[in-house]
């Protein structure tokens, strides 16, 4: 099979896998949201491209280059939601009698040809049209347009490298910070408005030279070569390694035995986070974000505004619950039939999950103490948001247990493709993100800050103490949808 035919076959299989996803087929709302989201993204790109074009002065066709450091960082972060790495997708083809390098080459070319990469032309083309209208030369505008698009393609290859390495160790995030931090080096070194101005002038001057276009093209070719070698090495390592399990020790968590079956499910929850790579990474990422924002709040004036302090305090307490409970019962979909074998298993599992997530709230409480010492937060404020998270936020998020019916593979990231939601889930998630903050804002507008925190604490405490009641309500509603949910879990395994 020649490479062109192989490339067409892989592209076709990828499109079919995406369209035939059981999760996508289960939800018409997911399809509508997919198209609406893509349409809004294009509209925003056209808008920003027009704004950038209006900033062009006569003859300064490379003005777009001064915005590219910001575009590249945003693009890199967005790719975690839309792009998978070749080593995730190439494994089904490894056992076929075809060249492994050919398969990897086809996936790398496919990553360059993805629709998402070319959506950025919706920003670059309006900019180019306005630049031409302002008197810039055809050659200069075309060179800027091609350079900008090659930078997006280069960014796609950098993302593949970083995502592959980060999947092996979160410490590789430091490399990503160095790479993208280097884009802002003039601003970092000089500082202030002068540094920002110097950085933008530097990129405009560089973009005016054909050498930048040549340099980006060479860098793209180099990254393709690096990815080709690295992806082959990692895939070969994955399929050739022998399964040798060396059991060093097993944590028994004997102190949980006193809680009976709920204690056993607590052990399962703890060991899932400790042993499962995807769940462990999710916990580690949440903890890292809490530490970063706590240090920024405590030692910098960036978030000194009262509204921002309240937002980030709630965010730090709620981030882990929001990310993990979005797919509550998803991991259990792998063995949901076993859980259904005894009548009360599900309610005990739900209570164990709730207790585990409540206990996790003490982690951000301790991590954010530097902000209390610095005078940015008060202990009453911390207690108020901790109780609001354990009460109102978790009450809302656990409602998803009734409607989630998509099995989540234990090695799949939360941002992996196929994690589509139906309409009810989207509404619940939006309410969870907006209602607590809206409630706090309303209380602080009508009452003093201390009184607002006291009422906020009482509301959170009321939901926390009544958790057995609303958890039983969730359980009975789950049982009413038992067969529909089981069908969904079976279809998405």
C-alpha cells in the first residue's frame, strides 16, 4: 500500500470513528453544540482579525506578528480539547503488515491537515485584506499570511511533542513554560509597558524579513522529524515492553474498615487516584493550579480586587470537584454491572465519593494559608467557600450521576475526544459554575462582607448536613433510569 492510499484510509477511519462515536450518536444536543461552538470560534477569529487589521499603519504589513505570541499560547491550550497525539491513535495499526514509520508519517501529516489548524485563516485572511486596503504590498502581506499559518502548523507539532512528554511526566510542563515563556522574553527582561512595546516592535521587525519565514519553515521540518522519531520510539516501547508487575507494597487503609462497605468504597476511590494515571494527573494538575493561584494571590497584587479574590477562592476549592465530578460514575461504567448486583451498592458508592471529595477540600484550605497570612483571605472567607463547595456545589455536581451514561476509560484524559454532553448535563454544569458565584455576589451587594460569609457558610452547611437526604434522592432517580444508563455504559465501553 503506498503512503497516499494509507493516508486517505487513515483520514477516512478517523472521520468515521468521530462520527460513529456512541456518545455523539446518543446526543443531538452534542452535535448542535459542536457546530455552534465551531461557528462562534470562527466568528470570533474574524472579529479579532478585523481588529488587528485596523491596527496596521501604512506599509507595516507585519503588524500581525506582534500578536502571534498571544495567539500561539491560546492555540496551544485549546489543542488539549481538540487534538490527540499520534501515539494514542496509531496503536490499532501497529499489528498490520505495513511500515510503522509510514503509519506515523500519515498521522503527523493528518495532524497538519486537521480542520482546526486551518480555522485560524478566519483571522489571518481578514487581517490581510484590511492590510492590503491600507496600502501594504501584496508580497509583504502574502509573506505575513504564510508565516502566520506556518507558525500555527509549527505550534501543532510542538503541542504533539509536549503532550506526549507531559503524558509521561507532569514535570515536562516546565519545558512548556520555558518554550512559551521565551516568546515573551523582551517583556520579561525589560518589564512594564516599555517591555511590551519593545517585544511587539521586535516581532514586527522580524516578521518584515523573509528570514523569519525561512526560519519557521525549517523549524517545522525539524519538529516533524523529531516527532517522527519520538512517536515511533514511544509506540515501539509500548508494544514491546513485557508485562512484569513487581508488587512492592499494598496500602490497606485499615482505619476505614470501621465504616463498613462505605469504607471499602472509600478505599477504592483513594486507590483509583493513587494508581490510575489519568485520575492521578487530574488530581496533580488541580493541586498545581491551586498552589499557583495561592502564591499569586499571596505575593503579587494581580488579584487584589475583592471580586477577583472571591472568585479565585471559590475556584481553588471547587476546581477538583468540578473536573472530577463532571464525569461522575463514568469510570464505574467499566464495571457497573457488578455494582448493580447488590441493591444498596450504588448509594454507598455515592456516599463514599461525597466523603472523599469533602476530605479533599482540606488540601486547598491548607495550601491557601499563605494568602491568609498575607491578609488577602480571612479564615471566615475560607470556611465559607469550603462549606459552599461541600454543600451547594457538590449538591449540583452530583446530579450528573443521574444523567451520565458514558463509560470513561481509566486511561482517558478528561479532555479526550468523545466526551460529549447532552442538554441536561450542560445545564447542570453551567448552574454549578454560575450559581454559587452569583449567590455570593448577591449576598455581598445586599449585606456586609462578614454577614455574607456567615450566611454563605450556613447555606453550605445546610446542604452538607442534609447530604444523606439528597444523595438518596439521586440514588432513587438513578434506579429509575437504570436500564437506559446501563445501555449507554455498555455502548461506550
